[in-house]
């Protein structure tokens, strides 16, 4: 839809617009075409693209009542306002109006009360049932970051239905189209289990986005290499290593997996065995993140189970123990050493003499340069199994690292003290002449002062 107006029409809005002027000249953006949200463009934007649902938008604004009284302004605070579009974080008129803007555009929105603050208004600022006028400048917008490192960004082209999302283990039916450098390398309908997209040559970032989507949603997914096909690329799609990808994905339908609370202990134990096997397959293939996702399912299902019959409690105990050991190994491979220590700690809580957990925790601590703690862990490994040669070798490594660290500290402190001594010597040299002249002045006051003294005699 084209929301642009002529320059002549926009110029007429330079002064404070009235309700009738906005209705006459403004474009009606309201879904019901009830003139609840009318827009006039004051300055056109400089790009063709509009923000999409979920985008993080940044704006400057000034809000006024119809009588011209200003009630709020980001410009007065010199602080732009940011929010996620279409998420109900602002008044309805803003979600509607800003979706029609381009970057750099300045517009005025007339917002009737049902699209603003309703019958209640906003105490002390906005009277009940107030129609408001906002002048808004769209400074910038970008897609919604689904990961902390910004490696997966989603932009929603078509909002889905309802409020339900696929969960881990859900069966999803999607249409996807993958692009790299503008080239379409994959276009197909596919059905897969969330968390197992790798089996269908679907990258991790697309797989993980499924849990954020709704039925009928169509979105663009921008993937950094670590969430695409990584440093291996994908020869079957002619994707080079470390390529950035863009997918357009439509979620056609899905069937949710049972949540943990819906499953009996028998179902959990049965499924955990299969999931553990799946995780091991991923691990052996070097797909450590995918392996972790499988192992984390088991932990989520079983870690809170207690008060079971002895046989089932032992089965739960054994599965949790093995799963946490496997998670520790995944974290080590991914160089997530703090998480590796945490997984080992959970095993040691269940079995204080677990040789593998002690050894892997020692490995993680050694790689974190926590040499004394690592030495202690490898020492405990030898207490459990005196024949563990790997632990004995690691003890030697730890002792060498501790010696090297101490020698480095000595050199650092020696250099530091030498620099302090040199600086103090320089300070003394610069102060000595000044001290001598001061002493001479005290013993021989200036002649002017002596004359003044004689005058007073």
C-alpha cells in the first residue's frame, strides 16, 4: 500500500493540524477504515523498505492534544524511543502507523482514543477519550534478534494465527527457501521434528526459530555462519564455508510434542533412551550443539523426578548422570569451559567419586587457567583410580603451569618495583635544587623585605 501524499498536502500540515484537517488530508490507516488512525507525511523516507512485525524500531516523537498542548516528547529528553513493532508494547495507533513508515520519514498521526489511551486517558497528562496528534520520525529499524550474539535475526512478513508455538520435539510442516549471495540454493516443502532439522539439511538457526513461530507465519531468517552451515559449508547446496544465509520460511502446520508434565515416567524413560542415542549420533558427527539439544531434553524431562519406585529411580539417576557427562563433553568441544564445570558438578553431586566427571572438570579448569583447582581434581581422579595415566600426565602439566605462572609473577613484580625505584629516583633529583633554593631564601630574605623591616624599627 502507498501511504505517500503530495508535497502540497504535506506542507499544509506544518502548523498544528485539527481533527477535521487530519480526516480530510490524512490517509486512513485503521483496519476498520473508521478514521481512527490518520497519517500525513511531512518528510518522505529515503528507503523503500518498511519495518515488519517484531522489528526493533527507533523513533523520535512529540505528542500533543488537539488544543496544541504538548504532553510528551523524546526530543525534549534528547533520547530516542525504541520498541518491538506489533508486540503491543505501545498504543495501537503506533503499531499501525509506524508499520507504514520508511527509514528517515517524518509523519503526523492523528489517533482517536480507541487507538490511543481509551476512555481512561493517562492521569495528569492525557484526559479521558482524548484524540492525540503525534509527530514521529522513524530513525532506524532492524530485525528481532533471537540469540544473544545476534547470530539469528527474524523479520515477520506475515503474522501467524493464534498464540500457540511449536515446542521441542514438535512435528512441523514448512515451506522454505534458502538464499546465499542472492542465489536460491534450496526451495521445498519439508516435514521435520523440531530439534532434528539437521537430518533434513536444515540449518540450526532455522530449526531453533520454529519455536518462535505461529501457524501461517511467513518470516525472513538471517543467519550468521555459526547458525548456518558453519565452517564446513554445504557442498550439496554449493555453499562455501562461513557463508551468511537468508531463509524465507512459512510454517504451514505443526503438531506439538507432549510437554514433560503430560508424560508418564514410563514414557519419559522410553523416549530418553531414544533421544540419548540421537544425541550420541550428533556428537560422533561433530554436531555438538545439536547433540546438546538432545541431551538437554533428557535433563528437562527427568531432573525433577523423585519419590519413584527404586528401580525407576535408579534408571532416572543413571540417565541423568550419563547425560550430564555427555553435556560436559559437548561443552568442552565447544570451549564452553564454565558450563562444562557446571555439568560435572551436577554429576559429582550424584556420585562424588565419578572418575569421568572429576577428570573432565579438571580438563575444563586447566583450560580456564585454574591450575590449582585442576590439580586437585586430577589428584582425586588418582585417588579413585591410581592407574589413570592421563590424570597423572595432567598433574605434571598443572605443576609446570603453576611454576611458569609463579615465574611470570616474579618477573612482573620485579619489573614493577624497578620502575617504581627509577621513578622515585627521578623525583628526588628534580626536587633537590628546589629544596636548596628554598632553604637559601629562608636564610637570606629578599632586600625589599629587609628594608620594610628596618622601616618598622
